[in-house]
C-alpha cells in the first residue's frame, strides 16, 4: 500500500464489473474512506473491451493482461468479477503477490479449493472480501442486532428461499452456470446467498439433509442451436438445516421459479418474536414481538432510514430507498475499512469457504439421501 | 333418508361444533339445498352443555348420549366435532348404523384405522365428508381450474406451509393435541391441511423425506401445574415431497411460529406461470403468467367475487369478503349435494385416508431419515 | 314484544334481504341473544318470490303484502331491505305501528325526510338501526378505542375513500341508483359509508367543501336499449371536511374507479400515531406509534382475532377471517341488544340523519363551490 | 462548452449536493454520456466545508465564492443545491453568464419570479433541469407510456398524495422551509412533487380548488429555544384539480403525516384500466386492465427490470432494486443529453414554472375558497 492512497485493479467489465465500480464510486462519495481511492487499472479479455470500460467506469488505465496487475506497484487490491471458473486461479495469484482480494462468489467449485484459498490468504496476511451483497442491507444489520440482543428470544426455526426464474425457459442455452466445473447449479450460484443469510443471522450450520432436482434435463449448446447438451446440475435444491445453536430450518434454491426475480426471502422465528424479510421489498423488514399488548400486536413493517446505519451515508431522509448498487457500496466500504484496520470483514474468504462447505454438504446429502454433518 | 328432509345429529359443541352449525345455517340460506335441512339433535358430554348449545345453535333436541343418535330414525347425518381421540369410534358406529358422516380431521391417528374407516364407509355405501375447509375457498377452486387447464403450464415445484403459534408458549399445558394416541403433533393436526392443499392442486404425493422437531420437550400436566409431562410429538415437521406428476416440493407444519395465526400459504410454479396464496389474505390469490408482455407482466392479485363460484351465493358483489364460516358452509353444501347425488365429495373419508398416509409416511421418514414411498 | 321472544318481519329478498337473514342467523348461533329470535314473516312484491325466499331463508311465513306486517302482533321488528325509494314510507309506517325498525341506508333522499323519520322514531320510542355495516368490523372498534384512548394523540388529518367500479361501464343502464328521487348518486349510495366511518372514528363533521363529477352523462334506459336517459347525479364526489374536534380531512366517493371492488379505505393521522385501514383487507388494520424505538418503529399490521370483540363469538382462533356476513351479524346483534336494553345503538336513524346532513351539505357545496356549515 | 468535455460547478454540499454528485457519478459509470464529465468545482459558504466536500465528492477544486463559477471558463453547468431562498439569484446569474443550470426545486417562491427565470433561460438559450426526481423512475415512464398509448383508456379520475412526517413534531424549530420568503409550506416544498407527477402522467391542470391548514401555529425560533415564532404557511394543503383533458382529481400535501416517510402515492383511473403507485415501494407499480378474463383480472404488480429503460443501465437483472440515487442519475443523464442535443428536457425550468403556477393557484384558491383557473 502506498501511503494513504489505495489502488484498485478490476478484472471483468460485465454486470458485476459495473456493480463493483458503482460500489466503489458511491462509497467514495458517501463515506469518509480510510484511503484515497485510486481506480487504477481495469482488465478485460480484449483491449478494446477494457478500454471502453475504462472510459465508462472511470479507471485510469486499461489492459488485456490481468496478470500485469499482479506486479503493478500501484495496485493494492485486485477485484475479480470474471466468470466463476476463473475466480480461483486469479485469487490465488493475487494473494501470492500480496494483494488484497475482492472476489465475487463462488470462490471455487470445491471445498478443498476454497480451503486452499483461505490458507493462502491467511498465510499471506491479506484482506479478502466475497460478494455476499445481500448481507450488507442495513435492515439485515438491524435484524442481526435484534436477534443478537435477544429481541425475538432464542431462534427456534428458520425458513428461507432464493428463487429467480432466469433458467425457467428450457431454450436458455448451456453456459458456465450449468457447468459443474465452474461450480454450476442453482444451489452453488444463488442458493449460496440464502446460506450466507442464514449463517449471518442464525449462526453456523451443523448438518443438512438435501435433495436436488434437475428440471431441464438438456439444453441447446448455444442460443437457437439444435444440438443439445445434457444438464447434470441442480435447477432446484431443497435442504433441511440444523444450526449449532439448536435452531432448525429449511431453505430452497430455485432458478426456475417462474415469475420470481429476486425472491431472497426468509422468516426467522424465535421464542419471543419473529423477523420476516423479502429482497423483493429490500427497503422494508417485518418484526413481530410477542410481548406487546395482544390487541395491537402484529408484524411491524420497518422502512429503511438513517436510523439504520449506514443508510444515512447515502441519504439523510428515511424512505428514499437504497438499491442494489448501494449494497455494493457498503460491501466495498467494509472491505476498505478492513484493509485499513487489519480486521477481517465478516464476509471474507473464510466465510466464502464456510458457505461452500454447506453447499458441498447439501450436494453430498442429496446424493446419499442422508444427513451430512458439517465439520 | 326421510323423503326430501335430512336430519342432522351433531356431536360436540365447541369451536368446531359452532363452526359446523354456522356452516349448515349459512348454506341453508345461501344455496338451494337438495334437502329440507333439519338440525335435529345436538349431543354433548353433559345435558346442560348440550341443552345450552341446542338453544344457541338452534337444534331441536339435546342429549348427553351420542349413541342415541345412531338409532334415531330422524337422523340421517352424524356430524362429529369432538376431540380427535373420539372420531374413529363415533364414525365407525355411525357408519355401522347406515348414517352419513361428516367428521373433523383427523379421522384416526393411524393409517390402518383410517383404512378401516374407508372400508366400512364403502361397504355401507354412506357418504362422508372430512373438514378440510381451506380447500373450499372459491379462490382455491379457481387455482385448481387454472392449473388443470394448463394456464401455468406443467407444475414444476411447490412450496407450502401451515404455521400457527398457539403452542409457542412453553407454559401451554399438555393436552390431547400432544397425545400420540389422539393423533397429536403439528403435522397431524395442522400439517394435514397443507398436504390436503397440495393433493387438491397438484395431485397425489408419491414419496416424502421428512424431519420432525420437538421444541418444547416437556409441558405442565395442566395449566399452571408444576408437574411436567414429556412431549413426544412434533412441534415442527418439514418434508420434501415428490408428486406422481413429477413435480417436487416441500412443506412445513409448525405450531410454534411466533406471530403466525393462520399461515396456510403456498407457491406453485409451473413452466408457464405461478400461483401464490396466503390464508392470511384468504380473499385474494396471485397469478403470474409468463406469456404476457414483458413490460407489464407480474403477479396479478385477484380478489374473490361472484365470478368465483360459489362466492355469489353468499354475496352478489365482489370484494365483500368471505370468512372462515363461509368455507364451512361450502363444505356442508358439498356434503349435502353428495348425499343427494350419491357421488362422493372430493374430501371424503378416502381423501382423509390418503392425507393420513402422507402424514404417516412423513413420521416414518423422520424416524429413518430416508425417503418413504407412499403406496 | 311478546315476552322473551322477538318476531322479525323482513321486507325485500335481494342482496340485502339475504345478508340480513344471514346476519340474524349467524348472530343467533354465535351470541347469546337477549331474545328468542323468530324469523316470522318475509315479504316481497309477489307471493312466489316471497315464498321462495321463505323456504331459502328459513322464515315461517311469506306474504306479498308488506303492510300486513304492520299490524301483525307476532312482528316486533320490521327489517327493510327494499330499493331505496321505498325506505322512507315503509319505515314511517312501521314506526307509526310501534315496530322497531332495521333499515338499509339511505333512510330517505333529503335531510328533511330523514329528520321526519328521526322525530317519528323518538316520539314512538322505538329502536332503529341503519345498515352501516362496515363500522361493525371488530378492527374498527379497535381503531375507535385506540383513538378515544389517545393512543395516536390528537387526530390532525384524515383521508378516506369509498370506491367501487360497478358503474364504470357506460352501458350499465339507468336505474334507481341514478335517480335523484331515490337518493341516487355515488356520494349518497356509497360515499355515505366513508362519512359514517369518519364520524364513527373522528367525530362530528362541521363543514364541507365539495365537488361532484358526472362521468357518464347519459345511460341506456334499459340494458341494451338504444334510447338514452340523461344522468344528473354524481359518479364522483370529492370533499374537504372539517371536524368539530379541529381535525381536517378529505374523502372521495367514486363508483367508476375501474378495478376497485370495495376500496373503503382511510388513513387517520394523529400527533402521536396513525391508523390505516382498507376494506380490501378487512381482517387487518395498521397502527403506527411515534413513541417507539426509532429503529423498529413502523406500521404494525394487526390481524383480527378473539382479542378484538366480538370476533371470538364467531371463531375462537385468530386469523380465520370474518367476512361481510359477520359484519351483518354484529349489526343485528347490536340492534337486538339495543331493543333489550332500550339504549339506542350507535348507528340508529339519528346517525343516518347525521350522515345524510353531510351528504346534503356536500351536494349543496358542490352547487355553490363554497364551504357549507353543518348545523 | 469545451469540446466533448463538460465541466460542472456544484453549489451546495448538503443532502442534495451529495445526491447530485452521486447522480453524476452513477450516470457516468452506467450510461454512455455524450460528454466527458468533469466534476470541476464545488462551492460552499466556507472554504473548509467546500474543501471537505471536494475530497469526499471527488471534485477537482473547492471555493467559498460561488460567483467565481460564473466566469470560470471550465464550468459549463452550474448545479444549485442550496437552500431554496438562494435558488433564484444563483440561477439568474448563471443564466446571465450563459451557463446551463441544474437546480433543485422550487425555482422561486412566486410565479412571476419563475416566469422571469424561464424568460431569461429561453433568451439565453441555455438548457435547464429541475429536481423532480420522482418522475425519473423507470416505472413512471412505463406508466406514462401505458397511459399515452391508451392502455387504461381515457383517464377519468386521479388521486394523489405526498406525505412525510418530518414536521409533525411541534418542537421542530422555525427554519427556511417555514419561511414564506423561501417558498415555504408543505405544498411548495413537497406538494410540488405530486403536482409534477400529475402533470407528467395526466397532462396540464386547468383549475384548482384548495384549502390549507396550519397544524402547528408557532414553533421555537431555534432547536430548544423558548422563544416562539408564528407559522404562517401550510402544514397541509388539499386540492381538487381539473385537467385540460377533462379528467378530475385531488391531491394532498402533508408534512405532518405521522409515520409517513415518503408517501408519494397516486391512483389513476381510466375507462379501461387503472395504475396505482406508491413511492414507499418505488420498484413496483400496479396495473389493472378491465378487458381481461373476469376470473383472473386484478391489479398486476410489476417489478422494475431491464425491460423498463433505463433500469438496465444500472443492473442487467430484474428485481435488484434501484434507489433514490439512481433517480438522480437518470435526471443527470437526461440533463446532459439535453445539453448535447439542444432539446429541452421534460422537467426544465418551464416545467418548474408550470408546477409553480399550480402551487400558486392552490394558495390563491385556499385564500378565496374558490376555483382558480390556471392561465
């Protein structure tokens, strides 16, 4: 790191490349960052693509050689938003060169590979962050505070889902999301988010019993192609989960849920209350408290506002709504703070590894139709 | 049956006794019944209780001897709303005396006992009805029509819950709901409703994988008592289900879901659409159709109205709301029509038996942690 | 009145005739009524219609001569559910014969005629009830209790609407609802309900400033007819209102609100809280309390349950939903209790008169485009 | 303008200063802007404040002399986010120096002053933009398209509200929002937003009948002060409106609506459908179409997605949610495009003037209790 300045090298210029750029840019203008942020270099597979993104996203330099970032003294952070298959190699290289790493999930398709990444990270003493953006919602922080302070009592049961419908159409062609080598499958791709929410709010998961379903058994090899390729991964995974705390629950990951765009929903029941959330309405959360006057008790819908930090960094007035890009800004801010303080963020590579252990346990459970204990 | 008149003997004067009486009374004034309905005799454990209910509910006679109904020539229908433990004996006796039987669920705690009831019923040629009242909602009939006519395509996945919170408080004493002998347990008691909804809308269930949880391990033997009795049944049951149609899904039964009063909710996803329902808002249902203009598609909230029979029998104007008691009226009406036509209603004892098979399979699955096939 | 028995003579067998019958029947089986209820005689314009309704609704006798009820010693209560134009004459005759009167709104098209009815009633000492059924919702009683006990502070502002869409289609023919002689117009017909809700919850209205709109200027004289008749009454009325308490507000009555079935909605803001209600979800109400912890405050959705009397009379379990017909049962019960105790019910003819004064003031205000004070 | 580069000078570093900065920054990274954007100079009352904001917001230079921007050749756009009282003077000066102007609403407290601004603008040939951010919601563009294409038929009636509660507490001290000289009052401050939405979607307003209410008659001169200052402006304004199209409607502006944070809500009814929107859930809109099958029709909840431009610029996946800051980005983008093409944006100073005419007409109407025609 060069004094109070921090240099970022971003790899990937697609959906997540833009989202990370917006995250950094919004964070820069909303928080007092611990560093002077330098969006230094952006890398993509071709120079024209990288150059176009450089201009659009506001980076200083463009390159078609991501490896050049590794030895660039102006780069402190390598930010990986490439297709899943490339995450592991890039992250390992970045760590090996002493760079801090911000990486979209999943880190790698297997638990062992994730463990390798964690070991490398911890050996190198670098700070990492994984893109579990939904956890950064100020209302989830509120939920966590309420649960941790006993507001809903001891958590007894949990129910969650992460459902979208972008794979419901059987003419959607085979792609990296469907490739087991890139960690494909609805559970690995989107179900990891609901596992992360469960862990964030209710704590470690000790065992799972799961089933997987492949709804679309084969897909065209390319859009409109007549040649078909068999699909081996899950369109739906359902799991029962047991938490170390004694709580139990279930979740579903489903990317063929016709009509759903972002159903990242959960219900958490405790002995004294309950919390219900839907990402479809991410600026509100519902809280039930059993202790209140029976005539007037019910679920209270709480709108996000400055009383739910760091909402106020983006907008001083309640009810104005944060969006997805602010979640990325909070994620980026947390990462930069972690680098400044040397304290690992809650969703670093170790957390990515812990989530991957649950993902893998679910797949193992589905193969054996038996409860799998998570070490 | 005595000409066009039909005589009803009701056993039980509690919550469900009143609900059945309201059901019959509302049905009588809303439909053109196939019979002149005679609310003839009401039976309870003591004569004062029976007599009080007689006056309140509008029956002609009261008795403390339910067996007297069996041989009463004025009685064509025996309606059983007593505690679960008594259902089987009363129903068998009624059938043996050639009476039609309307009985609250569950029929009996074991599959064999339910099978015995079905066999007796079919041998005697009497008509039966079980209290799966939620299925009688005109909006569930709409949902069934839409699914059966292919409006949402082939059903791919289902998610359901029946959650309430009346057992969440650990000081609620041990009672018949907790006694395995009376078919106790959250699954048997309330989960059977969501199984019934699944079967009604998506068809027969072929196998299950379930787990059960006992949250409150012991309860006072009576309200306020210091002596405790261990609880052996489930407070929560979760199950994965596979349907004969190939659809898969999951459900939960939970009577400790703090804050929930009547969360009988389901989501049904098909290849071309989806249907979402919550009993918490029983006068509305949501429909998604994938084929529509992408700019304006979404879940359409449909309010119950006369266009959803038999809503119009109760109210000619849309949006005025039916309540729980109208569901009972529809149930009673369907039962009387079945008697008149000799055609079994959809929710007769055989359906009660089929639901019980799923309940029992879930309990067996939870004990063995393995998939159980339903014969 | 004949001892503890009370005899009812019902005039009219349509939508409201059935609703009143259901109301009485449900009340009878849900409450401990102060009388033995005798549904004695039902009257309609023709004997076959009356006789058919007698059988269906469960009355003892049928007649085509409503005047025969006036002198029938078995009749204590005359219940008027005929077209609006007939209300006044029938009610006056009933009162003159010392009968208690239950009458659908509006009592009469003019304030003077309503005053005449009130005077006759009070002179005769009979008990009356008007069909402001929405006020009977247990959740509106909760709202009233909360407001009266200061839970939301001093009421500062109110916003209400009663919108449906049954007149939106311009081919709906001219009928009694459109005839000024029968008190026609959206305000008189449905707007009176929101005025009643305002008065019930916030108190007397002291002045209004209103406008009326006729959207469909002429309608066919009969369904499908080519001959058209000009429409002189309002399809929409909007009004600003000032309450005696100092609160101010507004409401709209609109029977051409495409898509609305029963939008009887209001928002009541006070210095310390707010209450929001929609008849579209009549089993829930929302309460905001400013005093609570800022992090967790919001609108609490309260589901109707036994803790909101008299919900428990119909169903011992929360969340099971009351419907429109239970509102009528509560209305009937309140009326019978009033007869037994001699205490006027909250929605007697005097209340009908007070509401009519507001209706008339709105029409006068719209003609003059000026504030009208209500005496 | 200096070639393809455009230089921005921002005056004001508070809530709106940050929001504009975020708007520009997000726009820069989400759209292909017609200019290379140069966030050149930021001005505030003191140099330390300006310098702190410069660092935080990412501007190149800071100044405490806003007038220096007027003659700065690097500045093409002056962006005014100062207290209302200063808008007019600054905008006039900017226009006089040939700068394009982006200004928060209101432009000026009187119609004449707004007219003066429009005249100056049009004489100078500069492009202007006013901060009617809510109109920039992609779902409002969808609503406008649906209305303009006749999807809901001819608009018959409209109902709107803009309510918040930031002035409900009577201890909130007197400030510029309450000063008539700075255009104070709930109508001018927040009601202008709902007027803008009405104009955007339903067209010009031809006349109004309004009333104003001052709930809190005096406020402390400063926070915690015992000295009180009388309040002369409106806490609530309600208005009936008539549109040039023949549609009629009403709206309310209320900044004492306890519990409301951002209730910018409207319902638009047409002869063939309806549209309902609430800013409290700004990522969804509801559409009713009368022509559909009666059994399945209802309000369809449409979630924002890439099919609603320019949502896709910020996020390629539906359901991820835009927030307030993206509305500002769309506003900024539209402004820059207007400068590039020379075509006035929909919400330029002329639109601000038109809105102010409605605001002023409402205040005049409230004083005279009569309909006021808008020239």
